[in-house]
C-alpha cells in the first residue's frame, strides 16, 4: 500500500510517494498546473498513482498559526475533494503548517543554491507532509 503526498500550491503541486510499507517518503516530482482548471494536473498525477500503485492520498492543508483555514487552505480542500473523486482513492487532509519552512531549512543546511532550492522546494514540502503523516500513523500503532 503506497501513499502519495501532495503539497498543493497555486502554480505547482509537489509530489511524494511512500515506500510499500508506509515508513518513508520520497520526493517524486513537481507538477505545474493551472489552479483555475482543477483537472490540469490529472494526467501527470494519474500516471504517478498508477505507476506507484497508490491507494491513498495525503494533501497538505495550510492553516494559519491560530488553526484557522484561509484561502490557500480552502483551495487545498477543493483539490483534495477533486483527487478523491477523480482517482477514486481515499484522501486525508494533513496540517502542513511550517512544512515549506522546514523544507527550506533542510535545503539551506544542505548548502543548496537559491535557484536549485526553488526547483525542489515543493517536492521537498510534499516529502515533509507525507513523512509527518507516516510517522504519526506509525506512532499510533505503537
């Protein structure tokens, strides 16, 4: 059972996939999409779901620090519902507060240039979202 993690932005979607045991998350790609056309990433995402035999999706839900949901959070909720319907898989929204900052910190510590960071930040944020979800699920079983 593999799980796909998605970091949904206004222009790109970072994508990560778990290993078959659901222990680790690996960054796959960043999909460029048009938020106005919610189906615009379906071809690439569908190919990833099929190729990796994904059975569940975790979509990052950006919340404000006080826990409220703003415009980006609402957009993520809409996209999560779309993924559920389009690919007929269960979708879990996951609090992604600070995931992009955490990804940025990891890339800075790796001494990656600003230009290279810009290319991989969304994919890395998807890894962070999926990995925190996987860690939480593992912890539940202990």
